[in-house]
C-alpha cells in the first residue's frame, strides 16, 4: 500500500512533522509518500490562504498517481471535493478523519485549534461532516501555525488549552486542529489523561482500512467523476482538466 500525504502549505519543516506522524501508524506494508505543496502559502490561517493552497494540492495529486489513498494534511481540508474528482484513489482530509475517530470515544469531543479566526471554518466542517452533536466546543490557543515549530513553550500552551477545553465542554476527547500539532498528540494525552486525536494519524488509519477493503470514491451520481475538459487561461493555464 502507498499513501500520499500532502502538506497543503509550502513549509518543508511542517511536512517532516506530518510525515513522522503518518509513518508512526502506517501498517508494515504501508509506504508513506510525504509531499510539500509545490505552490501556495507558507501556512494556512485564513480563507484566502486556503483558497490559494488548493492549486498546489491538486498539482501534488496529479504529480503522484497510482497511490492507494491521498491525505490532505491541513485542518481546513482545502480542496477536498476537487481532489476527489481528479484522484484515482480515495482522498481524506484530516479534519474529516479526526472527527470520525473521535466520535466513538465518549459523549463528545472538543477541538483545539490555532487562531481564533479559524474557529468558524472548523465549525463549518463539524457541521458539514455531521458531527454537530458530538463536537461540544472549538477553542483557539492563539498560536500562529509556524510558531508550532519555533515556540519552545508550545507543548505547555497546548496542554493548558486542551485541559481547559475538556473542563469547559465536559468532553471526553480532544481533536487537534492543525497538522503541525501532530507530534504532540501523545504527550498532550498523557498530560491531560484523555484521548487526543491527531488527524494525520487518523487519516492514515482510515485510508489503510479503505485500501484493505478495496474501496474507492463513488462516481455513480456523476458528482465526483473527472471534471469535463475545458480551456483554462492565465496563471492557471496548465490546470485545465484533465490536469497536465
């Protein structure tokens, strides 16, 4: 099995964190191909960033065919539906995967994300994926994405934020709202005494199960069939489907 794990931002150091988290749960027969987006923002902290990250995600998929699954390692799940139209294997987003894994672990879960401005996007995804009842709260620790690698106090900040989220919401589990937090999931869980779900690990686990079952994206309705060929112009000239 080969899984392509895509960091939708262009920061290679974050890709290394994501890759390590993915490999930590990969099956013995599972190979992780970690990709840094070839274009786009250094981090994704706004709707604008997310929109401009999508071309890089699609390019990464087009440049890495023949995988058994693709994982979009950004909590906004940028370009997920478009990715499903062009990929030849299942595509998951880490928010989607984390919610599915957290829901059976107790009465409800809390999300701890980076900046307050991203809380609305996380709430949109919770509702879109059907987890409004299980998600008891979304909290921001007010740390910029790139600070997750540079701030020496980040582990303590996240432990404090996650502990407070559990108490405030009365939840039983925590979902980490950024792929850059992946390497701290086990540490935080040990400190707060509750399950902490990293969407990267969750996504690799789900893709492994889907591949073992021989599942693929359904196209019977036509919605996720390959997009019809047409001409694109300007900077997106090479993105006209089929993506070249």
